C-alpha cells in the first residue's frame, strides 16, 4: 500500500527530509519526501504493518528541533515506486497562507507550568511556537498578534524579549503571554457573580469537581461541561440537565496510562490519542471499567481524550482523575463560546462557570475519530484538524463555496488545488445552529478573502443549506445529488485519477434523489463527471415520514407489513396497540404521509426494532450503534438470503428469515451479527456483478452507515482479498460531515 503524509510545522531546514529518508530506507520502504509550500510531503510504499510503524516513528523519532503542527495521513493505492529518494522542493504555485488549526499544549510548555521555579508555573495560557491557539483566535490574515484576540493584551518586557529572540522557542509566538501580561481565569456562580480569580479559581474549580459539581469550563474553541467521571450521580445530573438521556459522553483523562488502565487500546489508537490534534478517540472499555456507568450506558466503547490546553491539563493534574468533558450546549445547539452566552444558556445546567478574559473568535468543537480497518477514520473533523485543507489531485478553475448538507454540516471553500473544510457545525435544525452556519460561511469567505465564482448545495429543496444558497447565491448556485457527493468525497481524498470510474456504495439515512424520493441504499457507477444508479434497496415506506427516524418501530412495522402482509397486524414483535397497527396499515396502503425510501440506515433501525432492541431513539443513529454493539458479542459467520431483481436489492428475504430466527428463539446477538454479515455479503456480490459488467475494480464506501466497524472492516478486507481497490474515508468523515468536500469537487467538472 501507499501512505501519504502532508506535514506542516517546523519541518524545513531542520534535517527533516534526511531523517525521513533514513527512516524509510531502514524500513525497506519506497517513495519520496519533498518540501512544498505548506511543509513536507511524504509518500511511502510497502507492507501495511511497516507503514503503521513508519507513521508512529515519525512522531516519536523526529529531529529534536523539528515541530509538527499537523500531520494528515491517508492510506491509498500503491503507485509502484522503485526506490526512496529526496525529491526537489516544490516552489511554484500560490503560497496562500494556511490558517493552522489550534495546536494542543506541547511537552515543553507542560514542563514549564509544572515547574515551581519557572515563571509560568501553573499559568493556564502558556504556549510557544510549537503549540497554542491559532484558528480560534485569528481575526484576519496575516497571522500576527494584532490580527488575533491577543491584541488586547500588552506584552510585558520579558515576553517581548522571548518573542524577539531567535534562539527562544517563543520566537514570534503570537499568543505568547505570562502571569504578568496575559489572560487570566475567573470562577463565577451560575448567576454570573465572580467568586475568585487566577490561582484561587483553579484550586476552587478542582475542589468543586471533587464534590460532584458541574462546571462549565471555557476551552480553546468553546465551553465544556465537566464533572467527575466516576461520580454516577453527577453524570446522571449532567445528562438530565443537558437533555442528553443516553448518547455517550466523552471522558478527558489526566494521562495515557490512566486511559490504558480503563480501556483496551492498540498502537494506532494510542497514537491517535497522543497525537498533536488530541481528538476524542472511540475505544473499547475494559471489563474492569470503573467510571460511572452513565458515561456510555450499555456500550462496550467510550470516547477518550487527553487535555489539549494548559488549563485543562492543570485541572486534571490537580484532580488526578478523569472528568466527563462534553460540549456546553443543549442538544442540537452550537457550543457556547463566550461569557454572555454562557450566563444566558447554561445557568440551568452548570453549577459554576470557569471563564477567561480572552475572546474565542470562532467556535470549534472537539474532533472525534475511530480506528477502523487499521485506519484512523474521522467521525467529526473539527478542533486540531480544521481548517487544514484537503489537497486534491487537480485545480479549481474558479473559487468555490460548498454549502454542505443539513445534518452534521460542514461548509468548504475550494481554491487552487485545496479544499478548506470548516469546523463541525452540526444539524441545521435550530435557530442558533442556523445562525452559526451563516456566521461560518461569512467567516470563511472573509478569512480566505474569496468571492466564490460558483456555489454548490444539496439537491434537497427543504434543506436549510439549500434554501440559503437559493436566497443568497441564486445566480451562481448548482445542486448535486447527496449520494453522488458522498462518493465524490471518497474518491477525492483517495486521489482517484480523473479518468477512473468507481463502484460507489452510498449507504446512509436519507438523501433526496433526482426522482424526488428518499434515497439511502445506493450503488452508483461514478466518475468525477457523473453517475449512474446501478442498484438500490427495494423501496419501502416510512409511516409518519420524519417521525419514523425518531420512532424506529414505525419503520419496523412497515418492513413487517411488506414482508408478511396483514399478519403484521397480529404479531407482537413490536409494542404497538391494535389501533396503531391498523392506522399504520392505512397510512402505508393509501400513502398518507408515508414517503418511499431506499435507506440502508432506516433498514438498520427497522431490524433493531423488530428484534426488540429499541423502538424509540433519543439521538441520531442510536439504533444502528446498539445493533453494532450487539453484533460485536457474537462470532457468528452465517448470513441471510437477499434477492436481486434487475437493479433492485430485495430485503424481504432478510426480514422473513429474521422472523423465523425469532420464532426459533435464536439469540439477538446472533441475529444482529447475521444481519451485518448479510450486508457485507451484499456488497461483495454486487461488486462482482458490476466488475464483470464494467471492468471497474475501484470500490468507494461512503455514507454514515459505514461508521459501523463490523461493516467497514469486513467489507474492506473481503474486497481486498478479491482483488478490488477499496476506498474509504481517512481525512473527512464518511457521514454527512464529509459531503462539502464532494460538493466542492463536483463544481470542478461541470
């Protein structure tokens, strides 16, 4: 395979290329390293295990003077390099300033704040050229202090000396500050009254956490709601106040050893947790997991991360235990970013507020990743990654603005051969979320100083993002089909050549199709220039439309009705009254608010409800996640039959055999695993049909359903075993958070 790395930071003129050359030669890898306008570009080929080792060693063994600000990496198809060499630097092209993401606190700064003899001892805003805020404090380019929210703090003589000393690691560190001249923290009660400041505020916060209080802590891109992760009562109280009944909450740990004591992590997961981005990483719990059950109820996994700021580090260093650290908001709203917002929106949630007097210019939530198929795959791409560009294998003819979808929204701007994706915005279903969305669009256009020549939106006429495009950019607006954008996104980050077609499996919840129905279980023959719908799930109805998303029992009943007819009204698989069943039958028969869909995501929901796992949900994709958790308990290798008629994938045989298994009292975990195996078998079978028909061997897997580890790992492995080139997401999310990349790329080939 080929591993491609794009590295920014202090990586030029520090012996980085010779270091990479020696590392690659020692490992027997082939490829090249070169300097480019953004930093260092590396491509290496070899066995996957050796590439994993190379990736880990880059972080651990880099030259002492070298500093990595960001390391984007992706595993792609091999190019056939014959040797490893240092290539001539790339100098041509527009050296457009890259706005760096916020960089987690470095080891040297941690040493400063924990050394009683250092002048920055326990100073929570310590930073240097190797770490600190970037994206969330910059107001405009160039990245100078006067153009950031640090301009309000006059530098003291000692910090000024460091800033102008070429031998100091704080040389030209724009947010450089100390106790004397920099920001400070203050602790408030929920009514906005100051309790104490500076060191006293830090000590008081730690004591309040020990006593079970909920604290709103101002982070680098917004507030966290924090409480003792081992205190069941405190975690339950936070869930109730935040209106987050069951969705797992992330846990911030003091150090990696504490994480290892509570979870089972492999080398790639440890690398992700310890990486400079410090994302939340979804990992498996140990059987001895000792934190509050309510952290991630009924899940075998938990999201863990390390402190990314000196303030968070100091709190956990003093507390000596993990805390729940979840976004400070009511579910569905953007994260709180300033004190006025905090005192207006959080008084009924947080007991206290720990704030500081430096402005957060733009919100930026925590990133979330998961290691699947031995690759780091983003679930949410935000802090630490945004707004780093995705480098694409061609150039835009004119600047482009991509408006994104309606759920898990990100927007993007395309310039030259780069697509800059925004931080995670979220679902556009509340007034505050819509306000954040428009704020982000205006911010990106101003920050990158572009007037888009073309604007791209989703096809769905009801999406807020589409309506925004029609309202503001009607003369420049083009629309792209949702699932085609998914596949384009996957193709682009895997650098599929312009003349290469792919078999694209786009499996998600729902997306608007050209035939004005709700797609979601699609197999496309696609290139950058267009697509053909080759196969799709047999359409079935969703009684109540959007209500079926929140009440999977409706989808389950519809699937049962189309499989066994009126007998569905007599069964007791789903807890519905006789009147409800009769009403749903009438809705389905007469097509009363029961839109047809081909959604794979809703099929997962329906199966989960049929086997009695869950009939109503409190958050998006809850049933699919729980069905995956159930299947992980089984080593079953069997599957269910499905049918192929013309271009229709029939799921009725699957539902029929699930019913038979239920009658035979087959355990639910076996049914769940057989269902997952069936979808994998379906992917392989259809890929074989299409390869024979078209000769295409590149297979793109995209859409929210492929966040499922069983599905993605097994489909990827079996495709590779059969000689395909499977393409999966490693730079942007496979869910709708990656749609804006595909939308931007669509404009290039109009």
